C-alpha cells in the first residue's frame, strides 16, 4: 500500500509540473536600424580604403621600376 501512495504522489506531482504555465513574453517591437550605427565603422573603412590606395601605388611603382630595369638591361 505504501508503494501505491508513493506512485500516486509522484504521478500527481509530475502532472502538475507538466501543466505549469510558461511565463508570457511580449513580442519584441520592430525598430528601424539606427543611422548612427552605420557610421560606427566609418573610420576603419576609410583607413582600409587608404591602405588599398597605397598598395596600388606601390604596385605601380614596382612595375615602373621593373620596366626601367628591363630597359637598362637591354
């Protein structure tokens, strides 16, 4: 008889725990992205563009030097 009472208690506890209501979460309002957020990485982008420009200038200088060396070698 003790086991039947224990089983009934466990079953009741399990059923009550399964029927527990979940807390209500209100929907998150949709907001437009902040315009200042796009300016957040602007300095880094500018620095990257400047570095790419320097790289192109170095490549052109290297090409010019190679052409000058070829002309001098002939």
